């Protein structure tokens, strides 16, 4: 066990036995849910209780960016939400790579302490006990307890033992919840695929009828073509989403000029926009600094927003693309003059497979583009939002941190 000085007093077996009892009770409660955010919330609260600490947080490994990401904290996740910590040179990263617990009695003396977390949460960390989350001999993240509740008290060997044993149960529960999430996605996909498949089957039977006119026949063939193309798009989108959700999608950041990427995307959607007499206006702040992100993935985000802005616009409408720097981030907005989104649909806009009911007749789609785009932006440390007014139009905004500093 690799631990720093300060946890070297002998084990208190009586205390340990009581703690184990509690860990077992807690393990039963935590693993009774398959909802990942709720599970993580339960784990951090249980860990804070059994180790009697001021705060506990959980970080999970995100292989797409090779960093650890804050997923839950007893201090509430909003301020720490989506902060990522580098593997190299950080306390959590050391625990993750060595798969050994680490106790730091005084973080102010440890250069590996990641100060950004304290500065964002107004929490003052004195000491850290960090243990790995290991599933089948592979680390999947870390669990860390900060500051014993009673000042002056130090972490002891009992705390390390207790936290490690809780981490072992937590890791299994997390992997199970993730698998469940995946199977959930698969069942949703199967459900969604059924509709175009039955349309295809029904249409092909009708086509066998001898008494169809040429016009009717052409209409049914067109229906088959559009349903097959919808299935093809759905399959690609679905694979993207599954990869994003399981952290298997690779991201390769590079510095690029947003101006040229926007111009490239406008070129792609221009024929579609011209077909509906939609005019695209671009207004970019001067001297935008280069963006550090995966260019191909950001192109996918922009193309999704732009195609939607064309598809759900009115004939002869307008699209305005703006980009500016706001609070250390580049903020891109795509505004359209379309039919807008009814208020009751707004909370569901980034849900998988969700389409505003009357969109079906208006344009072809899968309802996967927006959840994919939002997730891509979030993996980059940014945010995506939507505002809309019925019969006036909709604006989608997303941010990308400028330096992508983590
Ligand atoms: P798709 O366009 O393939 O259906 P998306 O995930 O991109 O999937 O969008 C989901 C739904 O959100 C669309 O079906 C449409 O109902 C609605 N939507 C998206 N963008 C706009 C927009 N700019 N204006 C109005 N509704 C929109």
C-alpha cells in the first residue's frame, strides 16, 4: 500500500468491524439503483458518512480525452460539473495509474494538488485520502475523501480500509449501471428501428400488387428510398451516440480557425438552403483566437445545427451564424427564423430520439443529432443551450473553452 506519512498508527479493529458492518449496509443501498447519476450521488454520500469527512467526490476515467472527470461530489456537482483532471502529475491520476491508495496529510505541500477544483467550489482542501475504483483489475476512476470532519483529526488506516472496501463495491455497481445504460440504449434503438422496418415491409408487399398505376408505384418506391436512408442515418448516429456514451469515441484536439470551419459548413448546407430559398448570414467577431478542439467533431455539431436551421425554417427564411468570445470561451450561435419550438417540447430537446410531434411531416430526421451534438460539446468542456419562440425562430448556442485548459 503506497501511503504518505500520517496514517501509520495501529489499526483499531473494533472501529473497523463497526465500519465494515456499515459499509455492507451502504453497499446494499447503493447497488439498488441502476441510474448512474443517482448511484454516484449515493456513493459519495455513503463514503463521506463512513469516513466522517467534510466532502467526498468521485472521478471516472474518460478514455476519449485520457483524463479523469468529476462526476459527483457531496458538495453538489454544479460547480465541479465536468471538470477534468489530467492523469499525469495529479494526485487522482497517480492513484488511478498505480491502482494504490494515496493519503496526503497536507495538500498545500504537494505540487500534484489540483487547485482549480478548490477555486471553482470555494472549498478549502487540507488533506486528501484517495483510493482507486477497480473493476476486474482495471481502474475505472477514483474516490476521494477530503478533510476529516473534526479538525485536528487525521485520516487513519481504518479510513483507508473502509474507503477501499466501499470503492470495491462501488466499482461493481458503476460498471453494472453503465452496462444497463447501454442495454437501455439498445432497446430504445430496436424500438425506433421497428417503425421504418414495418413501413418497408408493408410497402414492399403493396408493390407486389398487379393493379398499381405507375404513379402509385413510383410513390411507394420513393417511400422505400426515404425509409432506407433514414435507417442508414439512424444506424450511423446510433453508433456515434453509443461510442460517446461509453467513452469509446476518440477525440483529437488541434488548433484551428473557427471562421474557416464555419465557411466550410455553410458551403455544405448551401444547396439545401438554396432549395428552400433560405439565406445564411455570417457575423463573426474580429480577431477570434484559434480554437483548440477536435475539428471534425465540431464540424459535425455545426452541420447538425445548420441543417436543422434549414429543415425547420420557413421557405424564404434566414439563418444567422455568430461567433464571439465570452468569458474565456468561444460562443457560437445559430439562429433561424423558423416555426420555433413549443414551450412544452423545450425540456426534451436533447433527449435521444425525441422529435417535436409535427416535425415528422416537415422534414426527415432521427432525433439523435442534437443529443450527439450536445455530448460532443460537453466532452470539450463546453455547454449547449436552446432558446425558441413559436413562429419567430430558434437559437442554438454552444461554447468551447478557449484554451481547453483542464
Ligand atoms: P432530427 O432533426 O434528425 O429529427 P435532431 O436531434 O437534430 O434530430 O433534432 C430533434 C428535433 O428537434 C427535431 O426533430 C425537431 O423537432 C426539433 N428541432 C431541432 N432543431 C430545430 C430548429 N432549429 N427549429 C425547430 N425545431 C428544431
